[in-house]
C-alpha cells in the first residue's frame, strides 16, 4: 500500500461532489436512472408499472420486479443482437438449485405460445442462476396477465406475496 495515498479521500481527478467514478458518470449523463428505488407493493401495482413502462418516452426502459423467490426484468427497447428482441421483453432469472422452477417458468411461456429468445447462465450473490429472455405482448393488459401467471405458476407465489418494483429509463440523447 502506498503511504502517500489516502484511499479514503476523493481523488483529485474527480469533479467536486464525486466520491468515485460512478458519481462522475452520473453527472455527465443525468438522463440515466430516472428512478431506482424498490418500493414494496403487490400484484395490484403491476398494472401501474406496466403502463409506465409502455408509455414512457425514453428509448430504453426497464421495470424490475423482485420477490422472495423471483426476479424478473421487464424491458422495452430496440433490438440488440443476441440480447433483446425489439419492443417489450422479459428477462426471467431462475434458481438453478431448484429443479422444478425452470420447467415451471418455461411452461407458462410455452402455454402462451411465446418462443424463447435467448438464455444464458450466470452466477452472483444469490447463487447459480439461469436467465431466460422472452418477447412479451406490447399491450399492457396482455403482458400483465402473462407476468401474473409467471409469478403464480412459474414461481409459486400467491397474489398476497409482497413484490418490490424499480423503474429505470435511458433517453436517446
């Protein structure tokens, strides 16, 4: 460790008020991360977030839905090769240690006749996860019905299970 560097102080190359690089980047791009909190809610709040997701004017936007056993990212944006179809899609994270969860999640989409767009494995603080990306209907009520089915039948939640929501938006400019 360098005795002439105090690692607890702000670096001289960062703008005033920034403690680390992410603070400086947020100052340069204030249109990123419009809202990031995760307020607690329930199934009744899903419609409000679906409407907000589809009606926002931002180029790329996302709603994160989290529950005890479920994490789903609903995204709306342009096509990204190998990552996201154009329009509304769901990135669904399934727990690889639960042998029943992935087949149950896949069954919800298969019964709705929605094909898998892509899938990949990931590891993180929650353990080994498998991510499944599906396109969703661009009509809020149809997408909401499918997500409710996914939460109940795919993840085994009840309509009384607390959900946490977050919303992000990224403007084109």
